C-alpha cells in the first residue's frame, strides 16, 4: 500500500556479488530471520542448488558460477527479502521501492506486487533465457568513471559497444562483445575517464539480449501481479509504476534498453524522497545515491541497511 513516508528502498542488480559475500548478510544460515531462511530455501529449491552455500564460498570460481543469471537473479531476490526482514521495523513505512537492473526483481517482491515464490521462479526462468544469450553472444560491461553520457556514447560509437547504464552525471556503463569492450577500454583515456570491467556474465541491457527480450515476454505476461502495491520507480525512464499494466511495461523494457538510473534518482528527489535505504551486497548503490546527493539542493540521507541492524 502507498505510504506518506519519505523513504525509498533500493535493491542492487548484477555485479554486486563477491566471493563469500553472503556473510555480510549473516554469519550463519540459522542467524537469518525466518523470512530470509524461507526465501533462500525456496530459491535454492527452484534453481536446484544451495544458493546460501554458493554465496558463502570464498572460491573465486564459485563467484564466477554465481554470476550466471539463472542463479544470481534468484540469489539477489532472496538476499533482499532476508535483509529487509532484518531492518523493516527500523526502516518504517516506504513511499517507493526500486531496483537497479535485475534488482527490479527484488523490488517487485518487496513492493508486494508479486508473491515471493512467483518472483523467484520468474527471476530463474528469465535468467535461464539470459544464460543462453551469455553463451551465444559472449561479452561484458565496462563502467566509465568520469564519463558523462555524451562521452560514453562517443566511446560506444567508436568501439562498437552500446550504452547500458546511465548511472550518474559522471558515471556510465557500456556493454558489448569482448572485442568491443577491449576497444572501449582503449578509447576511454582519450575521453578523460577510467574504464573498470564489471563482475557480470554478459553485455546486459544491450542488443546482445534481444533473444531473451523476446522469450521473456511470455513470462512477463503470465506474472501474477496484484492490483495494489508500494509504487516502484522504473529503470526505463524513471517513471513511477503503480499498477499491473505499468509494471509489465517496465519489465518488458529490462533486457535491451539502458538502465536510466540517473532518471530514477531524479524522480525520487522531485517526489520529495529524502531517505534512501540501500540493500544487497556491496556499496555500489549507496555510492551512486551519494554521488547524486552532492548535486541536490537539499540534503538527503543515505543508509545501507547494515547500519540499521
């Protein structure tokens, strides 16, 4: 249900995970709240492996395995549900929920738009389609730190890559085949930016995933979305999503179009949001909100959920 609170919950997507990183959530599985244990148990049953143990492993090869979309996307949903269960009382009512890239799957579960098991199965089934594209059109993502959108688009045009994320005024991401990514790395210094490869399995949010885009539409159409849920701010244009039709439209824009994250943050700020609660592994989301906050006229408050436990 809609709230008058000024808080938003933010969920990360691909690239947030790291080897052994699930210990940031809890040292032991039994330390998770019941809702978190249930989320990991359902997710593990759906994907056919123990996602908690996979996230617990410090082996870099296991972290590479976890990057596989059909594993990582349910893992991130389970993580978000478990972490929110730990801090929900401290957070209080929410005005919006949002997620960066595949973090939108976590957002639809936490907003109440779709029940947990259906969300996890949707994330897994969409992930399996993404797995195929990762194999058939291998590639990756490259963060361009210090590059605004014009510079990123120039680098993409020069290298054969495509714009994948517009994260901040001075931080963008391009994606493409490995040769295109290598060329983009070589072009970056001429545009006064630093190129940082991301820990992902493919060139997400680029034309490389057109087969997934087509295959996932049937799954989106079948998703059991309820009539009322906490509004979601979408990645397509930073639009506010508050009904099933709008949510289906947003999900259909997830696979081959750039994540317009700067627009998401601008929408939230213009709507009066001043409390930003970030979930998930790592601190990338908090960093992007903090970067945006430096340009905002009014002070905003940013908390990683771990600070609220």
